[in-house]
C-alpha cells in the first residue's frame, strides 16, 4: 500500500493534466464499465463525511474519495 501525504500531493498536482483521465472515466461509466456503489455518508455531531469509491472493470486500480465538512 502506498500513502501520499498532503504535501506530496500538492507538490505533484500542478504538473498533472487530469482532464483526459476524467474524460476517460466518464466514457467508461457511460459504457457500463465502471463499478460505482452508492455514496457512503457519515453524519457526525460536528459535520458530515461522504465516501465515494469505484473502479473500472479490468483496470488494476480503484479510487476512494473522502470529503469531510467539519
């Protein structure tokens, strides 16, 4: 497992062109090749957290996105 710190992510982001990957993901989703389960939601006393995750059939990676409002 590889864990990236926030500073490592910030260092790399400016050099990335993510638009082609995002477009490719939407194409895979439209073609029924993306597995995207329902959004997870955690309601807390101070805020909430949403978890989205999925993968494209036959791909070697999966994605997890966690967004918090606290």
